[in-house]
């Protein structure tokens, strides 16, 4: 067991990362990537912060792990992740552990004020011309080595709301997905990207 580690000031400055998917014809280009990590001791919080331009739009990232020492000792440790941009905001708050298996339990909250603009920004424009407007996903999530459980999940858009709970069991072949969904009638095609052209 490593007794202690210190990260005084670890940085990535002005990075450039390109993702190019030939199958879906999607391109994501991160420029001006700046990341910083600090850790006084293993018992102190590990803090990450950064900013970048993704497809020419600014994004701010912050993350923290409350106690890396607790995690490596097999105890729970509180973790958070926050993503902020004009077209997407995400907050994830979890209790995490790695023993006896990797797992987490907490909440997620993801908001997109304009799905059409978000899809265009991420180079996956929607199939239908009509912009479906805002979208929000929030609720509880728990993961184990082979299963993800979603509880009290709320998915809402312009004029509609769905509530759900269920599981995704990766230990089954094929993966077994079980959900109980209640709410308004929704045209999900409005939220799907246009089919990708065949690679040339």
C-alpha cells in the first residue's frame, strides 16, 4: 500500500485533441485544452479543473475525489464532476468504491437548453428539421461490476415528462435492459440524429 502521494501542480497546457469517426461522420475537436490536478496528500481531496474549446465553443470542467486514501483502502469516497457550457450542463455526485468490486451510488443531473443546437455542436444534427427544444435528465444511479440501476429517473422536455426506474445487466448475454416507464406520449424520433452517410 502506498502511504502517501503528492501532486503539487500537474498541468496540461494548450492541448489539442481530435476525434474523427469515419462510420458516423462525426468530428469532435478540442483545442485550447488546459487541465490542472492538485493533491496535497492521499488523505486530502484530489482536485481537477480545466477548460477547453470543443468544436469552437468553450467548456469548463471541475472534478474532485474527496479522499483517494479511503478509496484505495476499500472505503467509500465522495466524487463529483461538473461540466458547464452554453449548450450542456452536467452535475454528477457519487459515493464510489473499488473493493470488493468497482461501484458507485449517487445522483446525475444533465440539462440541454436546446437539443437541436447541442446536436449540431456535437456534429450529430437531428434527423427532423423541427428543433425539439430543451431536455433534462435527472435521478439516482448505482453501479456494480456487472449492473447499473437507475431510480427516480426523470426525463423532461418541452411539454412532456417521463419517470422511470430500471436496470441494465451487463452480466447477461445479450445485455438485459429492464425499465418501467410512465408519463406523457413522446415522439423520440425528434431527438435522434440523422442517419450517417456510408463511408466513402
